[in-house]
C-alpha cells in the first residue's frame, strides 16, 4: 500500500476523505470545517470508538464523500485505537471502490502522543487493515481498491510534522514485514515446504542482508541430530536458513532464532485429527524472523544504525509419522553434544530450536539472543490468544523485549524459569528429556527450561507465541488466520540496539 504524508489542505479533496474524531470539538483544518458542521447537523455523526459515518457532499465540492471514524473519549486514546481506526478507514474506502483516499487526524485525536508514534500506528493500521490472504482458487482475486492513502496530521509544528512523516514511513515498512509473515504463515503445508521457505528467504537477500541455506547433508556434517531426527519422518528435507544483516561499524552480533515447522502432525505421537490443519501455523516463529528481515531489508530502521549485527537462524522442517520417523524413547544428540531422550515426538519444536541455537552460538557468538516459537499449547491455556509468553535467563533482555512489545501493542507476559523447571527435564537415559512429567504441569516453562541448556550463559529470552500467532479476536487490522505477531516487536527491539 502506498502511503504519503500531506498537509490538511492537500488531503481535503478527492473521492473520499476520512477524519478520525474523538469526543468533543476538534480542529481538523479550514477545508473540513463546513463539511463536518454539515455532518453534525444531520445528527448521524457519532464519535464513539469504531463508529463509522459516511456523508455525501454537494455536487462540485472538493470532497465527494466525507467519512468519519470515531475514537471515543480522549483520555482513553492510545496507539492501538489509532491503528484500529486507520484500518477501519481503509476498509470502508475499499468498499467504496475508490483507488485512493485521504485520512485526516485532528490535533485532538493525537492525544498527546509522540508524533512519530502516531504516524507509525496509522500506517500500520492502513497496511495491516488492507491485508487479504490471496488463497489459491479457481478464479483469480478481483481488483483491489483503496491501495493508496494520503495522511494529514493537523496542528503539528515543523519538527513534529517531520517526525510524523518518518513514523508513517517506518510504520508502513514494519507492517509490510508483518504482512509478509502473514502470507507465509497462512499458506498450506504442501505449498510452503521447508525448501519453499528457504527459496523465499533467498529472495530477500540484497544490500546489507545476506542469506544462506544449509541442506541436510551440511547439517549432518555439523552433527545436528536433534533437528534431523525430527525431519526423518518426512519426504520434505529440512533446511537451516541463516540471515546476516550487517551495519558498517557495528561490533558483535545479536541473534534471533525461529521455529519453522511447516507442518506438525505430531510424528509417531500423532495429534488428534480435529484442527490438525492449523499446524500450518507451527512455523510462525520462523515467520516472525522472516518478517523482521523483510522489514530490515526495506529500511525499517530508517537512519538508525544498530551497533550490533543482526543474525537470524530458522530451523525449517516437517514432523511426519513415516516408517523412518523417530520413536518415543529414541535418544538423539544435538550439535553441542547434549543427548536428548525423545519421550514425545510432538515436542519437536524445542528439538529443532536446540540445534538452531547451537549453530548461532558456534558461528556468531551472539552477545544476546532470543527465540520465537509456537512451542506449547500450555501457553494458550495460561495466556489465551491475546498475549505471548516470555521467559529467559537475563532480566534486562526480557525487559527490553517486553518494552518493545508494549510500544508495538503486542503484549508479552513474563513466566518464571527456575532451577526446579530445569531439573524437571533431566533424563535417566540421556542428558535431557524433551518433556517433563505430566505430574509437573508448567508445560510452557518446561519448554523454555529445555532450551536453556543449549543457550548456556548467553543472555537469552524465549517467546512462546503459540496463542498469539493465530486465533486472536478480530481487531480491524486483524480479521483471522495468522496474525504476523512479533514482527513489529522485533523491529522496535532492533531499533533500540
């Protein structure tokens, strides 16, 4: 979607102009004063949150249609409400079948927020609200409308106007990264195989971003027995995808690791058939990493030059119950030498992540690291679909990511990770077991505890996004399917490095 910052006067002409209206009087510029006065006179103009109005203008007027999106009380205004309102404006404009539209934000609708944050939220709402998964069908999707928007913020001084325009630009890039992730995550497993994911990753290469892909032969040489053990039951070969985003003058590395199970049947410990189709979403951790590097490739950090190089590692595989699939009770050896008793083949995400973490540690020695995975159903029981879980061995890093999630309106809730949890995943027949006992409970924490053995002393955080990755409540900028969660959080975090 094309988005550009304009003045209020430039915005107030064309097929459709939408105004974001909080309760009370607003200053939306001279050009909109009379149209808004006429709209209020009809008695149909509502300012409650998400209230949408449409008012046709007299023939010959500069504006053909005046749209209004209610924001509700000014004290309750925040970036998420602005994001949702922008998404509503885009969707209403699309229904009008206009090629482009304008969005005007009165000063009173900015609620004392930083101008750049306002711009980011609006651009994210517009881009995310415009997203439609182009599913494979006999008939091609029809023409898309409202694919361009002019956005004006009223009442800003020169410096604030520049910050607002910068926010629009960076927000659009971050949201396009989330859209890229959504497209990957929504694809069925027969179309998005590990090989296909690797091919899409390779196409991101360019500029500061380098991409390399390891096949199973290369992984075998590195003794990645945990990852390859998961892949044994599938005819689709596994891939390890590595991103390197380097900035001139940067010293040291920061790593982001993603779980990329393009389909998870559970293996020999097979899942129930009901809703197994949703296991296309078991690669959403990888989707978040891919979305981050899509955004970085397209300039999501603007003029900011991170002091650390950003490394991404994705373990892409399928978990299937073939005759050669690993069995419950099998013992595999990870890249760093740890042996693992596979008590349940459906706890495979932590196995592939173990080797991906080992790879990142060995070849990049990251100063800090986080991983993202749709790891456990337990986190959905604990936190639902509106929040992801986070845990780790370094509180400063955990706090950084929670703060980034807050700025992106993608909340993270910290779960404990104690020595007792690490003791639960020790095995009698190997160094570690890939699950704890059902009597222990704390399935999400047990997954993080298992991964902690491979991280060692590296400052690390684990994000369990199994709930937040899909199935959330509709929010205007999200209506169903994959959410693309954590991409905008990671972009915000990268911008702080």
